[in-house]
DNA sequence: GCTTGACATTGACGCAACGTAAACCTTTAC
DNA sequence: GTAAAGGTTTACGTTGCGTCAATGTCAAGC
């Protein structure tokens, strides 16, 4: 009573290629080989295969699986050893995750990389046409001028502040706030105050930004993926835009 | 101003083979190649190399590193994507770890292997002298007698129950509980009730274990590494011992 | 000028566990 | 009879280098 390679593979949820591989490395031999070279597996082979796949799912390598199945090694010991290295791997990943997270934070915080990107969005003529089309020539010129006038340090600072505000915006959006509600309007006010305090920007230095500039900026947050990402994606950015627009209509 | 491949490798903390590999795959080209074919790297190449190694330490693959360094991809986006898969990998490991742990528990609970280990501790004369020296002749005799009287199935059950209780003990210890506090004392009570319910043990069958046996068992959890491991190491076992001792003093 | 030792070069194999053709034969179904 | 489905073996691709192997080059000492 035996079955073809394809049949056994489907039964066990694997592929015929894998079975042939296991045969090649001596992990699981067919119970019978036909005169035509076809491999056939019986129920014992199937049982062994199922144990193999179970151990494989636990993350054991082929030599380890062979060791366990052939009883050369103490089963519990092998698994405990494996568990040990699984834990080490996990620790390694934890450290890497922490490193990547802090790296991203540093970048966001202003250490050149992100600033370079921002520069792409403002300074580089690469997007000039696109920006002009979206927000008009004057807006582009204004946006570009004040950004270009800033020193690298100021740009970093600008990005940092942008990030700080962004986290509050994201929190408000996530909390299901109304863009025209108190919380969102308070944030819009802070945002406006900040922009208004930046010399060189339209309205900058007077304490309140130019209305068109403020509204246009909100639109840009949504339209430009690189900005939208800062505000938790398109939805978050749309929330910010709506709040900014409402604020501008009332107070600017 | 440039340096040999070996020199740069040492400066950056890698190997010349790696540098040649990076050259082959187009990740880092030497700044100059001598008439003899020797590779030379200048300060710019070194800077790039250092960024490469940093990204490598974050776990990025060569194509991803190239993408980031050549600015083809958004830096933050690339890192966020990488972060995503790091987290997935970690989740996968977590699941595997859990699977391996329960597999080991099952084996311990019913499939003889761990029982054999336990048997080492109790049944085998290998540790007889040591045990006698630690807990006295009578204690060893008692411990050995009831253990030896159990059937294999009972032994397995005992180990499983032991494991079940252990996880609660570990959790309590990890939570910073007081050994004499409510939580720990409740656990000690469960532990005592369980031991007291096992016929053949000192006090077993009466519902409450013998005081000396109970206290001695707690000591053993600490003294014997094989038991201590079950309770999260020496510290965890000491927590259990203290709780058991306090409970015995009050109620046994 | 020669030897020696350290350092360079370019291949090319090895690893883990199969996926994925390529080229070709068998069995099954219509 | 022929085509579809399934089988075979052979062998390359994957990831990031480690590790020979065979050989050329350079600075230093005799």
C-alpha cells in the first residue's frame, strides 16, 4: 500500500521537489522505487514525513531533524538547544529593531538625511513643474525661496519641529477628533504660530502666516506622499489639511 | 591620498574579501586601481564604506543598502520597510519559540523523555550521596520511595503539573511579588494542596504535605539546577523556596 | 641581485533548503 | 493515437561572504 510522490506531497502539505530533496540528503527514502524510477511512499514514510515537517516548522535544520528522528540525540536536549538559539536570534532581532528605530528617529530629528530629502521636495527643480501645477507659480516660488534661504541647521530645526507637531496631529486624528473641533483647532493655531514665526516665509515674522500659504501647505501635506507619511498617511494628512483650512478661514 | 585594501578593511573593521565583494557587486568601487591591479580607497570611499557597514548592521541586504546610498529610494521609507520585516521575523521567532516550548512540555508531560531526566534526579543512585548530604537520609529515602512507587504515567502527570505550577511561579517572581505576599502565598497553597494530594509522599493523601518535606522540597528547587531551571533559574527558585517556607511556617 | 615574507590579484567552490526550468520518458484519459 | 498530466534526472540560482588555490608584487635584509 503506497502512493505516488505527488499524492504524498499533497497529503503532507509539501512539494514533490522537497520529497526528492529529502531522498537525496538521506532524510526520507521512498519505501519503494518502481522499475520506471518512480518513487512510492507507504504509511511509515508518511508518518516519518509528518514528523519531519513538524520539526521543520519548529525551525530545525535537516541535520538536526535527522539527529532527532534517528534517535542519535536526546530529543529534549536537541529541542532545548534549538530553543536556546531561537532566543538568541530573537534577542539579535530585538537589538536590530531598536537600532533601526533610533536611526529613523535621528533621521527624522534632523540629522541631514531627512533634510536632504526635504530639500528634494523644495529646492530641487526636479519637482518644479509638478509643484507649480499643483499650487501655482507664486506658491512654489515662495516655498522654495524661504526654504532655500535657510541654513542647514535651520532646516534641521524646521524638520524637528515639524515632526514634533506631527506626532500631536497623528494622535488627534487617531483619537477620532473633529478637524473643526477644539483640539484640532488648537493644534492648527500652534502650527500657524510656528509658521508665522519663521522669517522669510510668506507672512513669516509677523506671527501669522499668509492665509494662502497656510492653506496651500495643508494641501501639500495631503498631495505629497513624502509629507503625508509624516502625518500618518493620507488620512492623517487630510485631517491636518481640514483643520488648517478651517482655522485659516476663521482667523487668517 | 588613498590606502590599500587591507588598510581600509582594518580601519572599518571588516575584511579585504568583503571589500572585493562589494566591488564585484558594485556597492563600493575603489577610488583608484593601480597598474598592477591593486585596489586603493580614498576618504570618500571610506565614508561610504562606513555608511554601508552601518546599514548592514541594521540588517539591510546589499540591494537595499545600494538603494539607500544611491538615493534611489526614500531613506526613511526603506528603513521603515525593513523595520516591518524585522518585526515580522521577530513574530515568526516568537511563534516558533512558543511552539518549541509547548512541544517540550508535551514531551515532558507524557512522552517519557523528560521523565527519564527526572528519574535521574530521584531514582538513580547517581546522585544518592549528594542528595543524602543535602537533605538527609530520611528525606532522600522519602523522596525516592514515593517517586519510585509511581507508574510512568503518574510520573508524567506529576511533571506536567509541576510545569503548570512553575509558569505561575515564574510569572509571580517576574512581577516582583513578595514571597510572603498574598499572590505568592496563594501559589504556595496550591502547591501544598497538590503535593498533599499525592498518595505515597510524606503527608500525601491527607491533603497537606509534611512540613519538613514541603520545606525540603523548596530547598531542593534552589539547590538542584535541574529544578531551578524549571522555575526560571536560581532567582526564581529562591522566590518559590521563600514562599513555600513562609507558608509552611504558618499553616503546616 | 636574490631571497623571503607579507600582501595583492583573480577565479571558484561551499553553504541551506529547496525553487525553478530544461529536456525527456510514462501513464492516463479521451 | 495523441495530448495532458505527472514522473524522472541534471543543474543553475539564491545570500554574503569564508576559504582555499595558484600566482603576481613589493619592501626589506643579506
